[in-house]
C-alpha cells in the first residue's frame, strides 16, 4: 500500500486481460475515504497521456468523486509510473 494523497491509497496492480500474449488491461485497487475501489485501465493509454478506464467499481456514494480523483494530474502521473513499473517487472522480456 502506498499513500498518494490524504484521501487515496494505492493497494496493488495486477494483470487483468490479455489477448494474444499482449496485456490489454490492468486491474488497480485503491482505498478512497476508507472504501475499496477498483479501476481497470487500458495499458496502451499510458502512452497517449489520456488514460482510459473501461470500468471503475466501488461504493456508489463516492464513485463519481473517485473517478474525478483518477483524472487529476497527480494521480494520473502516479498511475502511469505504476503501470510502467508493472510492465518492466512482469512483461519486459516478452517483447
């Protein structure tokens, strides 16, 4: 677990969907105001700077606020860094 800011903690990242040995999406878990949320990110979107989340899940009351938090510059930069680390650690020898 790694604190991003006062309201948001990063829990983990793992592979979510692969197609023809290519990682398409990752699952990321966060704790936002004490509740667990999941964001599924299209991996290729980290290279465009416009992060794409096909699905975000969590407690309904704060879901919209969580989605807005994901779009902040601070969190976007953090997520891009974490996805790149994940790719280096688990997928760097596949290319």
